[in-house]
C-alpha cells in the first residue's frame, strides 16, 4: 500500500482512505510519552521497548517467539534465508499480492512459482497449490522448498488445507500476514499452522508504526534464534557461544552471512501503545465492515466473503464490480478515495513474467480488473460510511 494512498482530508468533510490522523488524535498523549521515554534513555537501537514489544506480540498471537525486524519485506526473506533457500529451489506463492511477497524469492536466487487464488477470498487456492507442486516435481528442474501463503485484505488463508499440503510435500510454510496481523481462523492465528508468520508495521497496515518495521512469529526455537542472528549480520547467538571459549569477544563473531534488519526502538515504543488498543480497533473495523456489507446488499457490487470460521482485521474492505474503473471514477467525483489492489498481478510485471505459473492464473487476472477497496480504518464513522454507500448505490454502471 503506497503512502500516497494514505490520504488525509484537507477539507473537513473530505474522506480519508485510511485516517491515520484520527487514530493519532486518539492516542497522542500516550505516544508522546512513549517517545519521550526513548529520548530519555537513549537506546535508539535494540532498546528495551524492542524486547518488550516482541514479548507482547508473541503473547497476542499465541506464539512461542517473535523476532522484530526492519520491515515486512525482510520479515518474509529472513525465514527463507534461515532455511538456506537458494538457486534451484522453488517457492510457491500467489501472484495476486503486494510485490514484496514474491520479490524476496529471487533475492536469494530461488524461483517463485505463482499459484492462483480462490475467487471468494482472494487467498491461495489449496487445490491449485497442490497441482502446482506436482507439476514442478514432475518437470524436475526446480526443488520445491517452501510455500508463502498471503493473508490478503485482512483475512487468513485456508491454513488447515495449506499446512496439510506443506506437510505432505515436506515444504516449509510462511504466512505473510502483513495485511492481516490479528486475524484468526477458528480462533487461532496463522502462526499456529505456519512455520513462520510475518507481518509489516508500515503505517497503513492494520497494526502500523510511524515508519517502517516488521516481525516474524514462530513456534520454532531454532528458527527464532537463527533469525535473531541473521538480522544482526549473522552474529553469534547464545547457543553458538555456550560451551565454547573464544580469543575475542564473540559479539564480533559473524557465523553466517546476515544483514541489518532491526526494528527501531522508537517504532517499538509507538507500537506498544498501538497494541494496547489493537483488539478494540479490530472490533471497530469489523463493525464498519458489517455496516458496509449491510448497506451494499442488493447492489451490483459484490461485497467481501470471509472464510468460514475466520475473523478478518479488514486491512482492506474490497468490493467487486463489472465496471470497476467506472465505479472508481464515479466515487472520485463524490470526493471518495478508493484503491485497486492489485491492478497488475506479479506475473504480469515484466521482471516476474519469466517465472513458472503451472496451470495459469485466470482468477488472479480476472480479479485484478474487478476489485476496488473502499475507505476502511478503525475510526471511520457511520455518517461517512453512509455517504460512501449512497455513492456506490447511485452508480449505474
Ligand atoms: C505491505 C506488505 C509487505 C511488505 O511490508 P513492508 O513493511 O512494506 O516491507 C509484504 N507482504 C504483503 C502482503 C504486504 O501487504
């Protein structure tokens, strides 16, 4: 979600796509105090707030570990690095997603294999996933290693089915939950099925900071420790050091090729304050989603479908229409901002066009022309939503 789409109304009555200013007005005193505490202690990198936030996020999602990092893109890359995924390896992922999901795979020299989505939820289609894995195995050129499932627009992918496929084929599973942190399926967070669940704290995401940030959650002790090492230049971890003696301070031992991917203390301090109200905000987002869905019932626009047993965090409220561009132009005339996520699935971009997509991606291609996301955030009020609903209903496209 590019920042240019985080539109803040200049005029009082104009509508924001994601109203970060309204949230800030609600939380300003706590956030000011949190920032002041960081300025006072001065531990700007890996300060105490980083550890505290990691503990709180792990508790929130019911995971054994949370390792924070610099952004949601590197959060997806770090588990792949930890598993040693590289040239000759295949990583299965949707094409109908934000580019970061697939981008990290060629970083490591591996090949993305694009898989189509379900037409109802826009998330990975388990049947097509299995078919793609079998096709790549049969071809024999690439070694299947991992699956990246995306929790698009706020809701969890079909993890019971996807995790079963991953196990059957011996593949690692990442849940890219950048748009959906806080979402559950049958009361469980995606991390309870995936080897690693990743998220982004980009400001416009459901749990956003005031800058970049990301995190990896996992039940796997080995993976958490390996990622802690990789995010700080491959430095020696506790179990690397235990039982060994060193000529130099082991702090300067670089045991693996890592990177710098740390979350700033300032962002962690801000996120701690936002996490306190996150549960409430998810509730407000769900109330707003219900209001949209009720108001748009009977219109030619298709309203979102949530997977049975799923709780969405409504990262986006995305409708479908036969004349998507006409509807967007109509709403723009009413001063209502919208966004089409994503007009170009990854495989339609030149740089990704050469990667395999066994079985094709007809659903991704169809949805790219039909989807339109309406303003959605925790602070949207009923009057604003009524204006938007009325404007959608008045379109005779
Ligand atoms: C936003 C997003 C990312 C990347 O997060 P950044 O923090 O911007 O790097 C990855 N995957 C998905 C699905 C996203 O929406």
